[in-house]
């Protein structure tokens, strides 16, 4: 993980191949792992947007907490499959 000077949050650094330097097998595997996690997160947020759940989060803090806990359980169940 690297910290970009323009951003305060850490970001995952993925290996990039260049014309004269192809990726090693380890770098390809690391990129696949990062890609898998990124896809799971992006699909989760896309589902929330499609279900219009994010608009309901502004209404009640208790509702938000319960909803987020349920979503974390579902996310953990999905990623552990």
C-alpha cells in the first residue's frame, strides 16, 4: 500500500507492465487478488445504488447502522464462498 501525496487515504499499488518489462507471475497473481476485491466492492455499491438504499441512509442513524451491519454480513458471506 502506498500513500499518494494528493490523497490522505492509503491506496493499493498494482503492478503495471511496460513494453520492455512484462509482469512476473507473482505480480500477475497480486493484481488478480486486488482486482477480485475491487470487483466485489464495486458490485456491492452498484447494487446499493440500483436498490436506492443509499438514499434511505440519511433518514435515521439507527436504520443506517442496522442496514450496514446486514450488508457487511452479506459481503462476508459472498467473499468467503
